[in-house]
C-alpha cells in the first residue's frame, strides 16, 4: 500500500453535487411541512373533488371537471412556487438560515437554484396527483402537452419571482399574512373556480392581467378547448416572470 492513499483532501464538493444535495434537502423539508402540504396538496385536491362532484358554480357547458382541472393545476403551481416558497424562505431569512447558508461553500445563486429545483420536483408530484384524480372524475383533456409544459414553466417562474421578492423584502410575519391573503384572493378572483366572465367587464380586464388568471385561462384554452398555444397568456406570464425575478434579484435581502 503506497503512502498517502488515505491522505485527507479537504474542500468543497463539486458544485453539481452540492446543488443536488441542497435540492433533496429543500424538497424533504417542503414535503414534511404540514402547512405546505395543506397548501400544495390537500386544498387543491379538495377543491377539485368538491366542485367537480357538486354543481356549486356555473362553469358553462360540458363537464365541470374539464373547466376546473386546468384552474386547479394553476392554483397548485401558485401554492408551491409563490405561497409556500415565500413563507418558507421568509422564515429561513428571519432565523438566519439564509445568512449561514450564504456563507457556506454553496454560492447564493446555487442555493436559489436548489430552491427552484425543489419547487419543480414538488410541482411534478402535484401534477401527477391532480391529473390522476381529474381522470378519475372523468376529465377529458385536449391540446398539445408541450404548450401545457411551457405555460407551467412560465407560471412557475412568475410565481417564484414574486414569492422570493416578498420573502426577501418583508418581515417573516408579514410574508406569512400577505402570502396567505394573496392566495385566498387569487383563488376567488383568478379564474380558478369562478369563470372570469362572471365578473363585471371593467374588473375582467384587470383580473386577466394577473399571473394566476393568465395561467388558468391559458391552460384552459389548451386543455379544454384544444388551442395550440395561447400566446397572449404566455406573454403575460413572461412579463411577470421577468419583472418578479428581476426585482427579487435586485431587492432580496439575506438578513
């Protein structure tokens, strides 16, 4: 046995390995959090089953689930990328977790990358679960899956940017209250369950510019009506993504 075979080699792990490890940690923490599971899984599932089984809201012609499933998918994306991420990151910032991680060998941009990847992993699980439930309720989706994927990616970027902006600028308690309030308001007025055409014309034009409305209506155009690609809604999401991520990068405070 040659000398030096077991010589210690201190130093940081390769960057991809650090990002993968942090992503796995972030995902486990998210899935173990009871409040996060309530927002990301239980509430969207209950809303999908309840409003599909009981004729409470007039969703127009066709099966209720065909209207509701795209909106619930949009709500699930918002609950994870915006509400859940804002609350979790806000309290990590308050307790000094972000400050300590920022001083570790893992670069700050890599930490945010790991958080984004954990959001994407959670969203994949959400889509699989909600899609299976919707199929069991008689959902008959149409359209191009690639268009759906593009809308979901744009929606995730938009919600993630806004969530990080809120978490990086407000106090943790304010983030908790504001994120939950926004979730409830957009659940009602974002075209998720109640069609936008049920609102007054002047209100419709404003609500249609919200990211949740753009995502839910865009998904509905593809999955319910078979549209190729709703470029108008995609453009709205892209604008929100650029503004949200840009503002978060500029104004995010680590302490």
